[in-house]
C-alpha cells in the first residue's frame, strides 16, 4: 500500500519500531511531568505549566543554527546515540528525585531546561536522519509515517501515564521512560552504518550558518511556511495547556481524564498523518486549508458544554493540526537541497517549537485570567489567522484578481483570474530553489527568459 511503502525498507522499519517505543515513553513522561507540575507542585497553576514548556522548548531558539550545522557536517547516527543517551540520563535523574520525595518545582524547571538543550540538538538530526534511510521518492511518505508513529504513541502514552500516575505516581513513569530510550538506542545500533544512504556534508569553514540563513531567505515559499508554523506553533498547538486547564478547572476531573483526552485527540492526529502519507508530494495549499480547519474545530472545542463533547471536538483538531504539520514538514524537507537540509530543518524546528516560550506562558495567563475556554479560543484564532496568511500568499504569488463579467449569468458575474504565475511559486520539489533557477536565466543583472524556466513539477498553488 502506498500509505506504508517506506516500511518496506528494512532500515526504516527498524527505525520506525524503535522510534515508536521511544515516543510512547516520551509522551508518558510529558503527561506525568505536566500533571506533576499542575496538580502536585503548583496547586493547579496553568502558568507554571507554561513556564515548564517554555524552558523545555526555549533552547530551540538559541541552539538551532549550531544544531543544524552539526546535522549537516557530522554523522547523524553517532549524534543520535549521544543525544538519546543524554535524555535517558535526565529521565532517570528526575525519576529518582520524584521517587525520593525531594522534587520541587524548581527541580522540574532545571530538568526541563536541560532536556530542552539536548532535544534542541537532537531534533534536526532525527528529522534529517530519515533521508539516509529511504530514497528521495519515499521521503515525504517516511516523514508522514514518522508523524503517525509519534501520534500513535500519543494515543498510548498519555493514557498509560495517566493510569500509572494515579496508581504509582509520576516518578515511576519517568523511570519507565528511561527504558524506552534503550529501545531507540538498540534500533540505531541495529542499522549498519554501511547501509545508510550517503548524503552530502557541509564543508568546514566559517559562514556555514549564515549560508543556511541566506538559503532560507532566498526561498519565499519556505519563508511563508515558516510564518505559518510560527503562528500555529506559538499560539495554536499548546494542547497540553488547554486540555489540562479544561479537564482540571472547567470539568473538575483527574489525571486519568487528562491522559484519556490526549489519547482521544491523537486519534485525529494519527488519521491526519496517515492521510498525508497516502498523498504524493506535499502541497502548500493543503498547509493553509488544514490551518483553517483547525481554527474552526478549535472554535467548537472552546464552546463544548461538557467533557464528552470537548473530547469529540479534539478529534478534528488533531486531524487538521497533524495534516498541517506533516504537510509543512514534508514540503520543507523535500524541496530543500540535501546539503542544506539539516540547517533548514533546525531553523524550522526552532521556529515551530521555539515559539512556545512566547505562546505557552501567554496561553497559560489567558487560561488563569479569562478561563480555559478563552485559551482554546486563542488556538482557534491562530488557525484562522494562518489560513488568512496562506490566502494572501496565494493571491499575491499567483497574481490573482477578481474580474466582473457583465455578459455572464448568476454567480459567473464574478471570476477569479490569474495574471500569470510569479517566479516565487515556481518551486521544484526535487530541491532546486527558485533563486537558484532564477540565476540560470539572469544575465547582466536582469531576469531574461523567465518563462523558459518552467517547472515540470509545479507547486500545488499553481493548480486549480
């Protein structure tokens, strides 16, 4: 089946299974950590949860350039062994603190910051390592299946963590997560280095980080995707915050209900990831359509009258959110030149995850001051505004205009017409940037023969 074609590759199959186990443990720890902060160490303070998330995700903002350069210059397999081992040690340390009864809120803050530093180095390596496991034609499918794995784990992990947190406490959840890192390390070890696809490495020397930034700056299509994921990642995807606030404050329920809702939302997330895996190359129009759908679904969730209806509303929230995330991730990876992929994906992850230090405290503050429903309303506004950004981009890039035709009948009085495709929309999925291709037709400082540089793989925004 086209949905699971990457699993036919042995190396990817090994990676997929190891990552699935590790992701389950990660979601278990996230759920237990969030409930530890919210219910045990801060007396139901959503703002404290926001600070924890900010500390854990904030390092993405500062370390992304160096993390991306590491991914482009060094063995990604070795880097993964180092980062996964470090995260196992941190999980063990926090578990020991909690089990001993010595854990305080500031301890969790410190461990969240340390985990954030390691995760910032790990993220671009994990994202780009997939390109060494599968061929380019399978890359979008593999990215989507990674998202499916992450969200299958999101279905299992929070539910298990919720039950274990109630039964034995969060400390044991952290210790169990340590064991899941062993599965990931075993999977990495089982993949022979000689079987990995050789990828071009960035050359040593100064200016390599600036080189990556220039590459992104000269790709307007990637720039608009980065704007979209910043808005969504900062204000729209703070699910843990508003789900915890709705469960604990609005509905007055416990950690088990909190974990269950995370799993329910993951049903839609898995569906969105699998639907993305079925598609061919990622399409830009889908990124913005999914953002609009997320905004509408979040609006319904904000108005849900009870726990059951809120849970049902989270399913389409998860579906549209993962469709947007997976499409954006696949688009950026598949249209970026391999030698730049680590730096570009590091910037992508920094913008996507690094906005949380701004968004999470803000959403937590809104929840504390105005109520949890308004916090969900912030997510709805983020989805709607991202869709508007996409509409404006498509209108400008395709040079669309509304034309009135007095000779037509009915709704055909008004027609949307294109005055020509802007060069910024002519992006090659195989990785050649519009700027690079423009250089092939630019002579003596002027663009000539631009029409001759037509793309046989035009961007979806060029299609009806």
